[in-house]
C-alpha cells in the first residue's frame, strides 16, 4: 500500500501548560547516544546527493548525478515515537525558528529523524518540489517527482498540517524561504478554499425561496 504523506506541524501548548525549556530539550538530545551529530550526517556519502550550503535554509541536499523521474532516492529514517512523546521532546513555542525533524507516519506514530536518522533530514522544503514523499509498507521514502539534473537541490513540499485554530500564527512561524515563483510564504499545506455560500432564489411562483 502506498500513500502520500506530509510532515507534522504541532500546535503550541495551551497557556499554563508545563513545557520543557529549550535548554532541557537540548540537554536531553545531546545526551541521547542514538542521536547522530548533524556534522557527521553532513559528511555521509550518498549515492544520489551531497550536502552543502543552501539558499533555502542552512544546508541542503544537491544532486551529484542526473536522477530520473520515479527514482527512490532515500528513506526518511529515524526513531518511531508517539505524538505525546514528540510534543514532550520538542517545545517549539520556545524556539526562535522552527527546527525539528518530525515526520508523520500514521495518525499515532511520528518519525524523529534526529534519532537514528540519516542524511534525508537535509532535504529542504519548496513550494515547487522536484521530489515527493510516499509511505509504503510502513516506511517513508523520498522519490524524484521529475528528472533532476546534477547540481539541483533536492526539495519536496513539507505540507505541514493545519489545525484550524491558530493557522495565521503558525504560517508566520513556519515561514518558507524557497524563493519559488509560486511560493505560498509558508511550509504549511495550502489552506482549503472557502466553501461557496448558499444562495437563495425565488421559484417560478415567486412566493418561496429555495436554498441551493
């Protein structure tokens, strides 16, 4: 079974809720032996791409060869955790900018690419993607959406989930820097178009209104 997927956006904690400070979160991450240092991941050799500085954000993955459409490039690997554990592990309300590696696998499971992950965490977001992510047999894969030329940065649309509660605030927090002509300004999924308003009209007799 193959399904399309998207990264996971978390709502900010309710007022008064006890959350871990940024220092606590950082300390825990550094002490976790399964957490692979990003510097080490950046030096990892990959068959299809190299890691280097990106104009979109920090470092990115750049094709080191021509990649044909449909090529399965890499698995988005990491520790599988619950939504509650993900919220406890990363307190985004205390971050100056978004910086986590969470990816929704199922409604109850999230993959944390920072733990037991790989160089797939360097593939940045773009509103004009050349890659896509799919879930197949419980694993997340990054595949080429079109033929990618050597030197191109690999990108896919993160489509962070909307909550419908504080979307405007989250759009600012999850700001997009892809620079694509069709950039929507946020890495959140496009807002659903408003439903058309119901209109009324008179029937032939002119004495009743009919909703439609």
